[in-house]
């Protein structure tokens, strides 16, 4: 029998707490603009310098955080 492996803090966190949507995409609305990552409510251990993402200016209404790779899609 193989012992269970504890994933530690890297197996949980902000990504697990985000709303469901298309795989890998975090839905945001215009009420969330200006969009910044990390977002309020993200776990402290997962913080990186705040970066603002110009999602409304993108033709596909998607943006990717250059630090953590979080993918956002403007849904309205």
C-alpha cells in the first residue's frame, strides 16, 4: 500500500476557490474592471506583484496573467 501524499499548500488555494467556467478560464464581468491579478480573495501564499490586465481591449476578451498564468475571460 502506498502512503498518501500531502499536496501541501500547492495543492489548494486561489484556483480552487474560483468560480466554475470553461476549463482553465476564470470568468469576469465588466463590474470587475479594471481587472487585476491576483484578485481580492486569492490566498496570501499565492500572491505575486499586482498586474492590471487590459482584458476589454483584447479582441477575444481574454487575458493571461504574466506571473501565474491565470486565464481570464470577460463574460459580458
